[in-house]
């Protein structure tokens, strides 16, 4: 668990930026009503979408926990994001402002502005290409391994238009990670790019994809989008350049959006879980789009006059929901950028706010802590006074970071919350709702569950935990946006989420509720760590380590980090014949980056001769973690060999000495 600050339960701050401030009691009263009749409540929200065919049943509960929302109803996500707006005055409204990475040599930034009509045209052409050239049909799956370029949302929407399921893999994942996900998803076509600019360098995505393709047998075609202009190898018969094939499609090609069932899959997105391989979270169309519509309105208070910026990468769920589908469905003007928020200068982000006049700003605690470190003069260089509402996401936000952004960009007046949710939930479930009713803010809190969602903090036995006491966060009722299942593993879906607390969804998070009823999510209760807000399973890192010839056993734990929240540290037992040392330490760090991707950088590798294990030979990560963060190890009666604790302690203090020296 990454939280090391104390929670300032008492401090309350009222935003002045909106008119709908209510007391906690008033919110709770309203919330209770929505939860008591949550089926009806959500049905009313869903009516605000446009359906090709109305649903027959709001919620099918015949096979729990495989709930199905709006059964019998038909719609299309690409239609909701494009066609609907093109029929109105929004046709010529800017949908996306894209900014490439600025060059160090001071060359002007490359900017593209796409109206809803432009986006509609492009998505139609790509859908036409998918259909005619690649013969993709409803129910097929495509893999997407793309950086933050406009083609990324375009291909996602084109797939959705045809009822083709897409699976995006974050561009910071390695060849192995990509191959594993593509094999599991049964993708037929892979869409990738020659490369991407990041911090002044080109990351060669096509070579990584080529490596991955050696380990997949189902992908028969690869579409390569040009971005970086670097040399790429095209394999005859398999690879094609997007520019070549799209140019053959007439500019006015259109494809009717498929009328898909509400409960059909829209996409599969892989998450790192406790044990085992990444889990493919399958999201539906009807429930998912309903939750996004609600949260865009209630939480972001999105209006037609707004410029909206969510800084997440589309490769993660935040980007799926709040860069692509949410804002486009609402007809918003959104920003997308390539590169990093602090490159080539620490003020890239604040200059984006100024240059495009951002009104709604959604970012992460890690980003904020990084900016704090660079100093506030970088913020003050720019006029950020257009911002009228902010939220953060991905990990708990420490009150210092919250106060810093609230003061410098929020002018101590705008609503600013920390939205809790996860890949599994599809959209935000616990948050302040300034677009609906807003309770006073407290620095670092998540606020209350959104209307229609019943969240609780419970003890081991599933009983409500006392105020101020840490417990497990669960969701009591089905909600629109929940996953349909884990791809190819329904049993795991039941076991991971619905077996710990019978009938309720177990989030895997620790949380507390304070005396006013506010929720504070503290961090993961399982073996998942959040590194710079990115979700990594320690299991994935460990299995990468033990594939190295020098490693016999490994335990990876998260330790607190000032900027990234948490960083992974590995404790490693070497095989006979291998000697610990700086060389090997470096080699193992590189090895893990190579196996999992640059997103997985081990902070340290510590060599030990034993690891704390239970009598059934399970590594007790809890104990390893306690040592690594210098906390009491707690109950170790189930340990097989208590000396192992001393061993881990020894390795840890030795490393501290080395670092000092
Ligand atoms: C954590 C990201 C505290 C939490 C959308 C959750 C948060 C995990 C918050 C999901 C927040 C996300 N406050 N913790 N505002 N938002 N988390 O799947 O531990 O990448 O379980 O989805 O992030 O991460 P995921």
C-alpha cells in the first residue's frame, strides 16, 4: 500500500466555481433514492442516448454475476460519437485538437484540428477499408498497438462502427506483452505505427511489433501508420502501409453503423491482476456508453463551450473512456498530445492549457507531483485561468499535491476531485459530482459514490467497517459499464471479483470512510502496484525475472516514491554459479524492461539467499514489503523459516549503505 500521509479528515473547502453546492446529508438523501431504484434510475440515463432499437429489459439478472444491461436494445458507439453530431450544428465543431511532440530545435509544434465531420469522414473510410480490404466482420477482433496519434481514436471508432471488437495495447509494453495479449484476444489484424516521438527520441514500434508477431499465429495482416518517418521493414503479403491503402478509398466512402446489441462486446482491455496472466476485461456497448454519458455530465460538467483535456494515454482505460468515447459522445472539443507533459520544457502542460484555453482538466497525481518538483515558476509562465474544473485519477492524491494544483491552477476556487475507478468498472464510480450536486471538498478524498452506485467499506467478513477504520472497498449493486466477463475465463471473473464477498464486486482496494461519509481509497490490498498511476502486476515482473538464467526465485513489491507514488523493487535468489553484483543488477533491470516494457522499470534489485515463505511454499510478499518500507512485519507465525525475514532485512540495509556510500 502506497499511502504514507495522514488523512486530513476535518478540512473542508467549498468550491465557488459552481452553483450546486449541497451538504453531505442532502447528497446522501438524494443518493439513497437513486440506489434504491437503481434499475429505473439507470434506465432514465440510458434514454438520453440514441438507440436504434429500445431495450426489452433494463437488467438481466438471471445469471449473476454475468449481468447484462439494456437487453434487447441496439445501438452503435461510433454512431453516438459521430453521426449524431454531424446531423447538428456540431458538424463543424472541433472534436479533437492533436499536438505532436515539440522539437528541441524550436521548430513549431505540429497541430491538427479535426472537426466532427472530419472525424466522421476518416472513421468511415477506415471502416470501409476494414470491411472491404481486410474482410472484417462483426465479432472479429483487431489489435491496436499505437501511440497517441489521431489515427488511434479513428481506428477504435472504425472498429466500433462495424461491431468489430478492438484490443488496444499501451505503446509502453514490450513485444512479449503484446504477443501474449494478441494471442489471448485472437486478433486477426494488427494496427501499429512506424514509431513515435517521446522525449526527443523515436521509439520504434514496428520493430517491437515484428518481434511480437513471431510469437503470434493468428494475426495475418499488419497495417502500419507512418508517424516518425523512420525506416521500417515490410513483410511481403503481411504488412501494408496505411497511407498506401487508405488512399485507394474514396474520400466520401461511408459505412452504415452496425446495429449492435447492448450486451455485445465493444473492446477487450488487459489488466494486471493478482496472479496469473493479464486478464482481458470485456466491456459492453450499452452499459458502458451509459456510464460514460452520466459521468461526463455529472463529474466533468461538460458543456459545448468547453475545451476538455484528459492527459491519459489511450492505451489505458482512462484514455478509452475519457479521451475517446466519453468526450466524443458528448460532442466536446478534446485535446490529445504526443510525447511527455514535461518535455522539451517542464511547462509543456501549462503551455497547452494556455494555448488551447483548456476549461476542464483531468490529470494524475504522479504528473502533479512531477510538476511540483520542477517549481511553480513554470506554471506561472502561463495563463491557466481558463480552467474551471479539475479532477485527478489513477492513485490516491496526497493533500500536498492537491493543494498545489488547487492553488496554482484552480485559483483556490474551482471544483477539484479525485475520481476513483478501475479498468473493470469502465468509468468513474466514486467522485465529486460538480455537474450535478457538489459536496464540500477535502484535499485528497474521493468524495461519494456516484448516483446509482452503492459502494461500501467492509471488514474481512463483509460487515460495514467503522468510520475511520481501513477496510475493503466493494460495490454492492451491478452498474452499467461493469465488465461482461474476463475474456475466455468466466470462472476467473467469478473467483477474482465475486467470491470474496458473496454477491458484491470486490475491487481489490483498501479504503476508509470518514465521519462525514467521504470515501478515501488508500491503495491496493493485493499484489497489484501502481507505478506512476500505471497498473502493474508484481506477478508479471516476477515471471519476467525468473525467465532469466541467473534467477532462481523472485519477489517484487512496491515501495513508496515521492513522484511516482510507488515503484517496484525486486528481491532475487540467484541460481548456483551466479554472483550478485552491480553488473547483474543492471542486467536484470534491463531484462525486465525488455520482457514487460519500458513501463516496468525496477527501481532496485536486491540479492538474498532466502525469501519469507509460508509452509506451503508461498512467498509472503506482505512480509517482504513491510521490510522494504521499514514497517513492522506483523504476524509471521505461518512462516516456514523466520530467519528469512532477517535475510531480507539484511539485504535491504546493505543496499541502503551502498546507496549512501
Ligand atoms: C487506483 C485506472 C485512489 C485504485 C482508472 C484502483 C485510485 C486502480 C484512484 C485501478 C483514485 C484509481 N484514488 N486510487 N482517484 N483512481 N485508483 O485499472 O487502486 O489502471 O484499483 O484504472 O487504481 O487502476 P486501473
